[in-house]
C-alpha cells in the first residue's frame, strides 16, 4: 500500500476552514484508492506570531523537510503586517525548498458562469507558470535618510540566469505537451530597463529549442486586457513572480470565482517537499462564517496527489469536483449557491463514495 506523510499548515482566517474539507476529501479518495495518508498538523499562524514574535519556530523549516508534501491553507491576518507574516512563513517555505515553479491552472467549469459575456467551458483553459523564488519578490533593499525630506526606499529585483532559464524551460515543456502548444510570456520590457529585456532574450533564445511551440510576448498591461477580452487565446502563460501572481488572480476571476483556483509550489527535482495551497488568501472579511469555498484547496489536494505519483486519486478528486459543480450541488455563495463550507465538503465526499 502506498503511504504518504503530509505536513498540514492551515494558517490564518479561512485557511482553518478550507483545510479540514481538503483533508476530508483526501481521506475519502485515499480510502477508495487503498492509499495511506498521514497528516501532521502545524498550527503556525499570525496567532503564533502574537504569542512568540515568530510565524514559525526557529527550526520550522527543518521540521517540514522530511515530509512528502506540505498542504497549506492561507497566511496573513489583520494585526500582523502582511510583509512580516508572509516573509515569516509562506515565502521562506517556497524558497528553502526551492519550489521555483508555481503552477496555477485556470479553467471554466461546466456549471459556473463566467463574468465575461459568451464564454463557455473550454473557452478558458490555461496554465499560469509563475516564477516562485526570485524576481520582484525580494528582501534586498532598504530605506535611507529615514525621516528626512531625502527619504528614499530601494527595492531590488533579482533575475538569475539559472532562475530565469529553469522556469522558462518548465513552461516550454508544458506547452510542448499540450494540444495547442502555445506559450505566452508576460513582461514589461518597455518600462523595466534591465530585468524584463533580459527575460525576453532568454525566452526568445529558448524558443529555438522548441520549434513546435508557438510563442508570443505581451507587456503585462495589455496582457491583463487581453486575458479579459479573449481568454480563449491563451494556453500556457509564463511570467515572473509578480506578474504571475497578478495573472493568477485575474484568470480565475474570469472563471466565476477566484476561490476554486489551486496553486502548486513545485520543486521539480523532488529534492524537497513541494507545497499545495489555494491561490486565495485568508479572506478576513468572511472568516469564521463557514461560507468559504473549499474548492481551491480541494483542487490543490488533487494536484498534490498527482505530484506524489498517484494519478488515480487526482482523477477521482477532480471528477468529484466536476460533478458537484456541474450538478450545482451544495455550491457556496461565491458560486451563486447557499451552501456552507462543510456542506460542499460533504457533497464531494459523498460523490467520491458513490464512485
Ligand atoms: P483574499 O484572497 O484573502 O480575499 C480576496 C476576496 O476574495 C475577499 O473578498 C474574500 O472574501 C474572497 N475569497 C477569497 N477566498 C475565498 C473563498 N475560498 N471563498 C469565498 N470567497 C473567498 O485576498 P486579500 O484580501 O488580498 O488578502 C487577505 C490576507 O490573505 C492578506 O493577509 C494577504 O496577505 C493574505 N494572502 C495570503 C495568501 C496565501 O497564503 N497564499 C494569498 C493571498 C493573500
Ligand atoms: C499568492 C499570494 C502570495 C504571493 C502573497 C500572500 C505573498 O498572493 O500565493 O498568490 O504573492 O505569492
Ligand atoms: Mn496572489
């Protein structure tokens, strides 16, 4: 019997509400697939920060290292500045475990209504491949002449050749494996003088290795407009840490709700555990009301099983999700229904049990 050790970090806000549903669904699928999953919970969160001054213990990353995967809810809550909570927990995990690929699928499901006119399932079906450990996300920089009229803040971006090439390579390989074989790169090489022209050049050079892949490049400003105007044009999108982040909220918004979108933080070499989470955050505005949509977390759970090599469990979870959405069973408010978080979780468990 295959068995996997999963580290679970529910985190903050609705992270604590959606993760239990993700686990319920995983357990149902594991029971039917004859797989053993063991879950170890870590209550690291903004509450930990208030108690200890840290988001996780000093040896937190060491504690996670031996797991097969990490399953995370959301990090950040009012009361702790976001840059401190995120640089105290989520971002160090991505970096320490070299999870340099952030894979974020975007799909319009049958049964959900796109806010864009005349879009039907099949029209929106693409991947955002986001660079996940460098780029604009950097703690390099600082403030000078603080408190004076000359005060200046510098924020450094970092684009290494290794880091740029490996994310581009992953995106080209993914595009090559798909029917449309179409890869679009998001940059801003008219305004950002060094980093973005560099990315464009690496992209153009690598395209020569993939003659079958159709490529194009758009500046991020018009890219966001195009994504709304003609989402069906896109197949695989590759972007830096910041641009990939922006496009991966915009894309799911075009599919009816950001709350179904998953995020796989992948270390492709499997030297370290990868991390799976919903794209959304801790949603303080609805936390504690039992109305959060758990589907982003559930889809992330399916991606986790696929990453661990269990395609059967992945397919089973996805089929349950598709059926529940298609039949309009137990949908939460963001999808036009009235169900609670747990009712939707239960509908998925029932769907899996019914085969
Ligand atoms: P958010 O994603 O938490 O919420 C944005 C909007 O979407 C809110 O109106 C919220 O109610 C709604 N929403 C989000 N998830 C939902 C769900 N599952 N079901 C129904 N509605 C949902 O983004 P934000 O408001 O910018 O951030 C809130 C906090 O979360 C901040 O501290 C931020 O830093 C953090 N954050 C963390 C992550 C992460 O852990 N990966 C991601 C994004 C934001
Ligand atoms: C996400 C989030 C994070 C990011 C924040 C909370 C640092 O928005 O996972 O998309 O930008 O990576
Ligand atoms: Mn984001």
